[in-house]
């Protein structure tokens, strides 16, 4: 048993889709959620930039004595996990690597992935899925505008609807059995996606991911015995915007703005 907190992070509200599943499955845990709204969007940043950013976030969580960090963010899981995984003492759960295996085991023949430029260009989903299911074909399409549609709650504008339909039509040409929403912000667009295709077509990895984390904590005897505090939310800029946008997945009441100096990496890894 370990009552130390679990850190969860993403560039913004997207990771709340994962957090809301985690808290359902593991209500006794003590959570710290960090939204790096100052550096959002992550999707067009280089691997080097994202390693620096992720290191700072890991160091921040380390200073809070976490037992585990959940990389809710697909882009940093794809581009920084391999570099950082052996450099910290706490458990690290990267989303792409955790959910790809479970999805691959379903034996779909053709899988589509919508994700950020960074995730698509890394081919992390394709490589991970093919590790477990060589014959599955994986089609990855980047949707660079979708994070800002979600963050700015623009789901009802004609421009957003056309943008989503454009990418969906392109994906449907590949005739996928399922489409992974490979960026935590994309489930915010379900209201548009389901206008054009059965919502059963889409896999939101959050549920699968939360189950994987649950099993691993259980197997390692790291589950918390009791909750010491309510979830604490930190943002690197504009807490009011974060609170307002959070509502679809979790009703955040308060978020503390972190001084950037607290996030500057002081530890060499
Ligand atoms: N939501 C993150 C992801 O899952 C990053 C989105 C972004 O900031 O571009 O990839």
C-alpha cells in the first residue's frame, strides 16, 4: 500500500478524459493534475523541446513525492518516454505504450489513428500496435486544429465541423474497423464526429489506459489505502480558462497557477 500521490499531466484539459476514468476506477488515490497550458500546444514541438518540458514536469512531481506519473498526453508519450523512462524512481505510465497492446490484442485488421503532428510523425501507435499484431494495418492522420477547437470550445462552429469532417472523410477512405482518438483532446469532439459516423467506430483510450494503470498498481502493491486530499489541479497559465473548459470531463473548481521558476529543470537527467 502506498498513499503517495499520483501525478497526471497533459498540455491542457485533454488529460481530464484520462483523469475522469482514473478517479472512477481508483477513488481512493491522491491525485495531482498538471495542465501545461503555457506550453500548449505540444503537437508541433520537437522531441528535444518536449523532453525539456517533460523533464520539468517530472521534476515538479518528484518534488511532490509522487509514486507514479501518468503521461495522459499522447505526444509526450510518443516522443519523450523512451528517453526519460529509466531516469526516475517513480512509476511512469505512458498512454500510447499502455493502450496499444490492449488494442492490438483485439485483432482488428485495419486501425485508424487521429493524433497530433508529433504523434503521427513518430509512428508510435503504428510501431506499438505492430509489435503485438504484425498483420494489423495502421493508418495515422494528423489533425492539427483539433486541440485548439477543444481548448476554445469551438465545437459548434461551421469551420470546426468542416475541419473534422474533412479529416474523417480522409480516414474513412482507408475503411478502418476502428479509429483511435490518439490525442486526449479529441474526445471533446465526439459531438461532431458522431454526427457523421457511429460513435462505436471510435476508441477513446482513456478507459483502457485507466484499467492498465489500476492492474499495474495492484500487482505492485502500490494502491492507496485511503484518500488524504481531494485532487489538486495546477496550471502553468490562465487557471480561469482551464476551469471553464474542464466541465465536459471533470468539474474543476480551483486550479493553482504555478510560477514558471518552479518548473525550471534543476536536476540533470
Ligand atoms: N493532448 C495531448 C496529446 O494527447 C497534446 C495536445 C497538444 O498540446 O498538441 O497528444
